[in-house]
């Protein structure tokens, strides 16, 4: 269930977005970063996002991209 507000105005900034905003990627951007090796499981985890809200009950790890819900549009990422 998408319940937690996610704050972002840009995506794909690899932790260098505007201050006070979350580190957010479109699902496509996230998959590309994983495919290029920029994200691995050791780095952290994310939550799926839809309508600027995250579902904290689903942990997204780079090795488990298949767990991204089909209705998710973005991933909010939390580095370790």
C-alpha cells in the first residue's frame, strides 16, 4: 500500500538532487543503474513509488528487480 510521502522534483540524480528531497528514480532509470552496476544489494534498498507515495512494506533490492510492482512508476532509494 502506497502510504509514505516522497518528495522529489527530479529523478536519476544519484544522490545529488535538491536538498531536502528524496533520492528517486523512474523504474526505467533504476533498472539501467542496476544493469550498469551502479547499484548492488550492498549499497542499500528502495521502496516502490506511485503517485508520489512509497510502499514501505516492499523492499526493493537490485538483485530482486522482479519484485517491483507493475503499478510502480518510481523507486525511492536509501543508501547504506
